[in-house]
């Protein structure tokens, strides 16, 4: 377009704006966010004196405020971190925290945090707590407690369990069978059977109990039994001394 054509268009646009302003009266024109951004980018760089000479449907102060908001949003977008929140803890520190918790079941997150500080690893105690929680590690009281099943698994090589089995023969007499089971191998040993489990018979069975494991070089420490009255004092004393000697 030639300069004359551009000037004609500008005059026409100005007149159209006056017509719109006359029709709107006191009603304000509503601009969308994209409209405000475009007008702020076009007019915000002009001096305030020049803005006052332009025929606009908004005040120069409004245009400058839009321009300031546009710059603030652009700066906030560029300054926003790529990942929200605090930076993730270094993987080596996470592995160290989990190792300390695994090897020391009675240590809580505060004790682990203190040990890390002694090693020169800085950080908050809450960070240690979050690492343990994310890894599914229970608090120290739960990790330190040893269940009965865990004890049996850990001491299976040194445990025997014994009990009497009561049965009736085909001819009618009642028999008592003394049997033991090795927890490690699940091997069952029959120590003997009798119709009258006297104290001397039970004591002799106790002595026989440790003969085979002793010959095999086993290391037995624990004998599990119930409170049956057939287990006399001689049975307990004999097994206690024999198992102490094997261990």
C-alpha cells in the first residue's frame, strides 16, 4: 500500500473507533487474554507521550500494565524449575541410607541421619524418613522385632522338637511313642515306644537323643517340647547338659 492509502485507512479506523466508543458509552470493552498480550506487545514499547496521541479504546496506563504483566509471565515461565519440589537425593546417598537401615534394625531415621552427618553427608532428617518410606522400610521397632517364624528359620540347624505320640495297638494295649524332628532337615527320629513311660525310660531316651547328632558332628542348642508330665526332671537335666556339650 502507498502512504496515501495507509493514511486513509488510519483515518477510517479512527473514525470507526469513535463510532464504537459513542455506541458503547460508559460500557467497557472486554479483551481476551490473547488480545491483551498482542496489544501489549505492539504498543508497550512506545513512550507514554506517544501512546496518549494514539486513538485507542483503552487508556495508555492500561496498555503499560498489560505490558508489565506480559514481561512478568515470561520471566516466571523461564525461571520455573523443570521439576517441581526439591531436587531428588543423590542415588548413592539413598543406597547408603537403605544399607544402614538394613544392617542396623534398631536404628530409626534420626539415628541414621546422625550417622550420615558423622560421615560428612549433609541433609535433613525428614529426607532420610522419606527415603525409608519410599523404599517400604518399616520403622525401627518393627524392623528390630524378631518373630517366632524368623527365629525358627535362623536357628533351624540347632533346633530339635520332641513329643509323645499316643496310639492303641491291634491287641488293645496303649503305647506311647517318643519322636523328635530336626527342623533343618524335617527328619523324624523315633526314640522308642513303651506302654509305661517311666522316669528312667524317659531319661534313657534323653541320653539316646543326642548320641546320633553327636556322632554326626551336629551343633544342637535348643529342644522344643510341651508341658507333658511325662517329661520328668531327669529328661530335662540330661538334655540340657548334652545340648550344652554339643554347642
